[in-house]
């Protein structure tokens, strides 16, 4: 359910939570009190935070007739997993996750399930250490992959 944002006068945000689709739900009070939802447009919010918000995932894609370096939304599925679409939200192109494998090899792991042959670049940044890993696939190549040495502590 969506509720209109009818702010008049001063408004204070009381509580905020992100929805599974990347939207922000919040309660507010002021001259009026209520619940509101804000859905950032895909062009503004092409990334998602994974693995306890430690990792930032950003995807761009390119395809003949659609241009290059198009931002792709990453929609949270779980705290570790995101779904990526290029053309429409109902057409998932990639599934990605960052998981804690430190008990096995001291690293955090990246897994990507490729469901497309569209060219893309995935960039994952560790917000704690600043380390960045970039993965690219060319047009016409369908590939899922794992990097079990992607990030150290």
C-alpha cells in the first residue's frame, strides 16, 4: 500500500526501514502524521549493500541499440543476495551474493549467477577496507562464476 506524501509545514522523520525492492518506508509527524514510501528511480539508485551492508554492489550494462554504461538496479533479496535487472524489473539478468567464507579460507566470497548474454560490469566495493573487485562479461557470453578469494578481512 502506498500513502501520499502530503507534507505541509515542518515534518520530522520518526522511523525508517528499507523495503525488499530498495524503497524506503518511513513514519513522519508534524502538521500531519503518517506513513510514506519513497522509491528511488533506477537512474539514481543503481547499487545495493550486501553482507551486513559492508559491501556495495554496482552493475552497468551495454547492448547494441541500448547504449553503454547503463546503470542496473540491484534489488535486495536477502542480506547477502541481490537480483539485477537491465530492461524491466520482471526480467532478472543476474543474481549475486557476497558471503562470509572466513571460517574456511579467511576470505569473503562473491558468487554470480548469470542469466543473460548482455555485456555487463559488476563492481563490488568493501566499504570497510576500500578494496574493489570488478568483474566484466562481454556481449554473447553467458557465465556464472565464483570468486572465493575476493576479499580478505
